[in-house]
């Protein structure tokens, strides 16, 4: 997630790129706050820094974007500290260690459930970050060392046009099924 911020301006990491305001720095902030809860509060090992609570209705949604008073460094450094805290929770526990997620309908869980949930959530938001970063500067890839950057504009335009032609041809060849 963090490499998706590399080389981008302060504006580009914060700017809303979807109708709901999704942005790269907000995704990192969101993941850090929720991971701190899942591997903290759920296993009675609260993260040692003050963070918004999951049940604070006024703070709902504030984890998805950074205010002008929050720095990129504050958010990314907290994400790294959350990793350390999560590791300190995961390492000593057995995979079937019990936890309690008060915001879930079935709150009694095992470490395994939280590992799968957190991995799924991180993967989902990493996919969002991939698309946002590609939208910003064309960079794609799962890690900085494998990033594909600075593709030739002519190649990208040709690729886009080829895919657009295929979509149009498929639409023309397929009867409209709306209302069937």
C-alpha cells in the first residue's frame, strides 16, 4: 500500500478520485485504524495510541481521508506502528485464540477469522489503490520494484482503443437484455 504513495505530490495522495472521495492516503489511514482495532481491541491488546473508536458515530467515514492537519508522515508512520503492534499480537497467539469483535453480528471469533478478514480487506483496498495510482500517473504493479511506469503514451492509447473497439463490438452483437 505505501509504495502507491511514492513519488506523488501531497495533493495527488489526498485528492478524491471517485464520487465517494476515495483517495490513496485515505486508504492507508483506513487500513491502519481498522487493523489496529482488529489486532488490538479484539484480542484485548489495545493499540497504545489514541484513535477514533469504531462506535463513534460522529467520526464515521473520517478514516477514509486525511485532513489538512494530518501529515502523510503521521499516517504512514502510524501504519508501520500498527504493523508492529499487529505482529506483537499475532506472533504469540495460537490460530484458534479467541477474540471478540463487538461490531460484528457474531462477535466471538478466532485469530484465524481476523487474519482472513484483514487480509481480504487489505487486498480489496490494495486493488483500489492500484486503480487510483494508475489513474494518477499510469503506474501499475504490486510492489515498487515491479512497477510498470512511464509507458509510452501511444501504446496506452492504442491499448485503450483496442479494448474500446472490443467492448463496442460485443455490445453491438449482444441483444439488450434490460427489462427481459
